C-alpha cells in the first residue's frame, strides 16, 4: 500500500486511472516557482510551457532552447527502433558525477524558482 509522506512539505496526490494521467496533473498544476524533475521529454515540454523549471535526474537542465531538439531526437530514435527491432538501446549508468551535477543544478533551479514566486 501507499504510505502518506511524513514530511509536511510533501503531499500525496492520487489521480484518476489512465495513461499519462499523472503527467497531465503535473503539467496542469505546475507553473512559475515550481521545479519538475523528470526524464519524460513530452512532460518536460508541457511543464516548461507552463512556466516551471525542469531538470533531469542526471542534472541536465531543460529549457526553451534545448527541449525542441531533444524532442526531435527522441522521435527520430523511436522511429529508428521501430524500423530495426534488433537495435539495442539503453543509457549509461548513474554516476557520482551525475549525482553531483544534479544536486548543483537542482540547488540553482530551486533558488531561481523561489525568486520567481509572487
């Protein structure tokens, strides 16, 4: 079962069943002053359009300048994988450098988000 978070700054939100319903809720409720951590590029794009800051788990900050090319590459790779079922994929493991990069950029984005709040 799910346990409610003990931290008063964390809330548990249960959304309706269905594909991408959690993503839909996140994209509809985030905005300026929020930081979203996701590797889901379509969700990242929607959050950026809503005014939120977006960071991936490896510390890469997504913004209006780099989300378009990232989405195009994602779509191209999906097409290539569909055309070649033997194409193997997979990302590199999560390193200490990735963790450090993530923490540094997360701190920077949180500071920016705090300044953006009304």
